C-alpha cells in the first residue's frame, strides 16, 4: 500500500517511511478514542492504522462506549476546553470517571505504546499497564479553557509520557514532553481520490444538487463552532449580486448530542430558499463529500473555533479556493491570497466570495497553489512519518532511563 503514495507524496517519502518503520518494527500500539465513525479523528485512524501494520507495528483500535450523560458531559468538556463557559455538575464529573473506569475493565489496553485521543478517554491513564508508554493526543484547542474543567482533567494529563497537539498555540504548560503533529488526509481514501466527471454528475444528481450555477459549499457537522448559520448569512449577501447555490453537507457525530439542535437553527435560517440544499449525510458518505467538493466553485470552512479543520485540507487537495474562519488550524492551511482567505464575519466571507466569482483566474491560481501546499504539509505520509519519529524518540527515552 505504501508504494501507492510514491507518485503523490514528495520525493523520497516512501523510502524514509520504510527506514523509520524498521526502528519500531514488532512493537505493539493501541489507539483509543470515543467514536468509530464521525469526525476527523476516527477518519484518520481508519487510514493510518493499516500503514502502521504494513511497517510492522502491531496496532489495535479501542472505542469508548458510554451513557447519554457521559456524552453530554464530554461535549460540555469539549466546549469548555475551547473557551465556552459550561455548567458542569458533580454528577457529570462522576459520570466521566465512572465511564472511564468501566471502559478500562472492558478494553484491551495492553501494548508497548498507547495513544489516547482527546479528553473523553483521558482518565484511562489510571489503567495504564506497567512499563507501557502512553501519549495523550489532543486534537482541540485547550489554550484558554474554563479553569474548573482543565483543573479536573490536568491531573490525568500530566501522568502521560508525552502530549501531542495540532498547533503550538493549542497547548498548555505541562511537565511532560510536548510535540506538534498536524492532522492529515489520505489522497487515496474514498473522500479524496480522483473521480471521473460523469461520476461527479451522478452523485450530485442523486443528492439533488443541480450544477446549473456556481456552488458554494460547506462540509461539516452541524456544530455551533462550525458557524453554519453564518455561512447562510454570507450566502444571502452574495446572492444579491451573484446567482449561486449553497450546499451545507454534514451530519452529527455519535458523541455530539447538540447536533440536532444546531440543525434546527440552520433549517430556520434557510427557510424555503430553493437554492440552499441541506444534506444530512451519514458518516460513511465519503464518495458524496468527494463529489460535492469537486463540483463546488468555492468551499467554506467558516468556523469560529476549530481544532484543525481537515475539510480545508480536503478542499485544497482538490484544487479549490477556500474561505475559512480565522481560527485554529485553518490559519495554518490558508495563506491569505496564496491558498485561500481567512475571515471573521459573514460580511468578510461574502466579500471574498464575490471577488473570487468575479476573478476566475484567481480561483485557478489559488487552487493550484493550494494543492501543492497540501501535498507537502497535509498528506497522511507526513503524518505517519511524524508519529513514527515520536515512537522512536520515546522508545529511546525509555532505554536511556
């Protein structure tokens, strides 16, 4: 499988991966997160783990299960850690601890390495097997958290052997080694592979989106931080001067109980506009997302808070101009005027949308430059290389005492 990447990754990448793989060949590793489908973490694990296996690392993937109260609690944790004040009751804290304890009894956590993803399973550190090296992989921005929630989680986090963040500014001061690893996309996944024009046409016809006018697209969960209502507002401003369609494509993750509420707000904002298409897609709708992104004229990711925003990398890889919120990992991916534009308001998004619709040559330039930027920065091969380097470093650190 690694050989497939030779023609899309930067030169020499496959050889480097094989050399690094030999340093950890035969080691065992377990990944733990809170959902098998839905969201970027699960999507990356589906693609990364087979590559680890090919390089000789024995990997497993354990997924947490929990009550509705646990998922409401961890959603509140997620919001609080990203700076939105939440009311967390003692019952909610107790549910978090209890769920982690129950999962620790059920899961197979044996392995020389473990990578524990995000806050939901952070308390599993209580069940770390003797001699194992554990890594806390945080995919969200915890730089300005609600103090009470961070003070609850921090005693678990500081017991890990290392922490990995997606951006330097997402991290906290911690008494353990910290590492920077960007998330990634797989150019051969169903969501990102090349599609024939007639296949794109068939998919759009099936989901009910005509191609008779420019398509503005946002692909994301119906989550308040993704600001879908703000996207609708930007579209309405653009619509005054340009006849276009807006497509909001997404769903909800299994660990996000607020999705239905947000969807209702979006539907109310859209009203009966026939040129706005709200597509409720299952987590497995990768072909549909691929086709929509390739058919789109301009792609949004107008988040107000964001971990990294892999939909931006997906859009860049497909050669599309992107307008994103000036937050989180979007600012790493969108270089203003080079690979896209960042904005802080519906008015800003509308301004750049109108400019791009009026300058198709600029759209083409941004698309070409964005794809090359994604090739070097955001493909799975770079991600795998950095994870292997992390394991090698931690392995040597253990040997050196």
